C-alpha cells in the first residue's frame, strides 16, 4: 500500500531524507524510530504530499502522491502528535463535521457507534472536546479513520504524552485496524510500543534508514541495545 523509492528531500545543502526505500503492505504496522531530526516526520509529510520530494517518489496503492494527491488522500487518514479538533464541539459533532467535509454522511447512531468502537467512553461522546484528554482526542482520530474506511494510517508520534493506559489502548486500536488490513506507518520514539505493536521496525539517523527488520525477529532488550548503539555510532 505504501512504497518509498529513493525518496529524498533536500533543503538547500541540508538533506532531511536521503534515498529512502521502504514498503508497507496491507496489515503491516511499520514503526520508524530515531532521534529528533532523523527524517521520520519528513517521511510522513512526503507521503501526505505536504512537501514535494527532491528526488524519488512516494506511492500509495501504486499512485504517485505528487501526481494523484486527491486520490491518495482519499485512501488515508493522518493522526499527528496533537490532533486538531474543534474544542467547542463535542466528539460526535467533530466526527460528523469532518465526515461531512469528506462527503460521507452517517446517522447519529452510526457516529456514536464509530466512537464507541474506537474506545471513547459513552459519557464523553456528547461532551465538548475541550474537556477531552489527549488519549480521547486520538480516539476520535481513529473513529475518523474508521468512518473514512481508510486503507492507510499515517501516524506522527501519536502516543507522545499519553499515560501508559492510554498508550496501551491506542495500541489495541491499531492492532484492530491491522486485522482489517489497514497499512500503518508510524513515526515514534517509543521503543516498547514499536516492539509490542509493530510488525516491522526501521531505525533512522540523519535522514537515512540505517536498519529495518521484522519486530518478531528481535527481543525488546536487543532492540534497545541496537538502537542505542546506532544512535551513538559515528
């Protein structure tokens, strides 16, 4: 579903992403690890077509995102570190509004069910988003992905700032989406979630994907050791 081919982004003499090659298939959860400035968010933004590549290409379902921006955006949902919702609207009203923008209409009961399936407590569905925790807002994001029938999820530090319980609940939602065949690319600093939730792990440094492997092929202790070694390697 997702493929980067020699994907490169330069800003003058600075290379933010250097000849990235990766593939994310249906049902994969590919976790990108790396320090700030490693190129993780740049990768996400290139797939979103928020920025243009300097070289190479990013494709979603074999469509080049720069040439088929509208079509590829219809296939995906994006959840950033801080999901922007309208604070004076309820979770239900936000979901209804954003679904309407995408040209999809649901009944009130259907919207409520989507929010419940995404883990939002029933007594918060009708409350203003200004009263929501970050974890609750991220669940509205998952509900939006469900409502859109997204086949691709792009996530940029979605569990940053979540407490362990909320982070675990979010991981469970990702696994549920995985079972439905959704392809997920997630930029994260959380080694534990990458190992526990991801099917594949990539480690980035200074714009380069220096390692990638299946999460089942490495223990958490070995992942942590490898990550620290690579981060300190000159």
